[in-house]
């Protein structure tokens, strides 16, 4: 295993901005991935794990350390579902689960990236999230220098977050993920956007998958080289969860517009970030130079032409400030930021823009 040096990263991400990796390794098997991490640890080199490149913003200066491109493939049927290698393309994996008649992932169709990222981010959409189906995650533990299996309860899943992301960032390299899926189970239909698109009392998994893909295409949330809106990280901000007693004040700030809300089990309320962004004055298609909002989906920040990472960060900060000024809600970004000196509540520090 010999790392490549100064490898450009822009074309390896869906946003297509940013500089080069100091070191780069593409791992097609677990042994190579583990060897690369051990090499980095031996020389004190930071490690950044690249999956599909769909949830990362690379700085214009590039990334110091090792970028490990996780590309291990393979799907195995188990007694209670499927196990997939970390480098398996996510949507292809979901398609396989639907093909095998296994319910539990169908609403997560069309999400870019690879399997290994799903437990880290607790990926979710249209009423499903992987926390509902993951049973165990096989990882290389850099602390013990050993391959371990973490059960779901050790993953501390919560909304778009996990033990891997918050409590132990960088400690574990995900090698494979196992999902408990229901053979012959009914698909999840919890969102009106989907129910309007399916007919009959008992839609199939395939019909629901098709409906999800159709909705995502309309929002340019399916990767398509011909669609200029697809040059993005997908949803850039997480839907905020606020205390219930703040909702009326937020609604009042919206001049009486009815605020969509989703009560949470802990008594708090989840609010749609897109709704807040639009009512803070940022309509679909709003643009500032080479970066703007998608013309189809308010939550997607789109890079155009010669856009740089600094342009993306500056526009994201502008949107966040606008929402905070109007509603008192500070949006948290969803993608990771690589190569920036410091972060300010998720976004690169002011002085770096």
C-alpha cells in the first residue's frame, strides 16, 4: 500500500469544489483500508474517509493528511436482512433490498453516497432512517487496533447523528453494516408527497421506491450530470429541533404564516429548515455570484461555473445569518468540512471565508 500524493478531490465530490488531498488511497478491500489507517496513525497523519463525496465540502487549499476512498463492495443475505460492505453504493443497495422483497429502506432510495456513511449520519428521508433497521456495524477501532462489531444500541443514534459522529469522531473506520429488514413487509408511507403518487390500498416496495425517486428528481436530489441543480451536497442544513415553547414566537416572526411542525418523542418540535430559509427572504433560485439555492429545492446550495469552496461557505453563512436574524434559530450544516482551520458551530470560521 503506497499512498498517492496531491490528488485532486473536486471531481470526487458532488459539489465539485476544493483542492487536493495531501495523500490518497483507494481501498477495494478491508485489508487495504486498515493498512492505510495504520500507516496514517504510525506517521501522525490525519485521516478523512471519503465515500461518495456527496456530503463534504473540501477547502480551496485542499486537505492535509490522508483521504481514504472506501470502495469495498459486496452484499450478503442474512437470516434477518442484508449485510453490505462500506463501499457499496447506497442506492444500488436499496434497489437490491427492494428487488429481494425486503422492506425497511425503500424510502431512502436515491440518496447518494455509500453504505459506510449511513450509520455515521443516521441517514434518513421521507419517514425512514437507518437507525430503525441497523443491527450492527463492523468497524476497525483505531484505539484498540482491532476489528470490532458494535450493536445498534452502542451507536447512540439520534436525528442525523450518532456515536460515530459526535462522541467518537475518527475513532472507527466503518467496514460493513448489517440491516434488519422485513421479508414481504409493507412499505412505509408517512409523507403526503409519496401517498399522492401511489395508487391502491397496498402499494409495493417497488412502487414506493419509484415514487421516492420521482420526488427526488423533481427536486434535483438525484445525481444527474445534466442537471445544474445537482451540483450540490443535497440538503445543506439539518431541520432544527426546538423547544415547544419557542414555536409560537417563531410563527409570530413569520407574520402569521402557518408553521409546519413535527412533534418529537422528547417533547420538542422539529421544524423544516426550507420553510425558515424561504421566509427569511431566500427563495428557490436565490443566487450570490457563483453559488445559490437550487431552483427546485430550497435546502440545496448549488455551485455554478468556477465556484470555489469559499464561495459556498460565504453563501451558507449568509443564509444562516438571515434565518437567525428573522427567527432566532441557528441552522446547523449537514455536510462535513475538510481542510478548514476551525469551525464555528458547524461552518468554517468567519476569517476563513
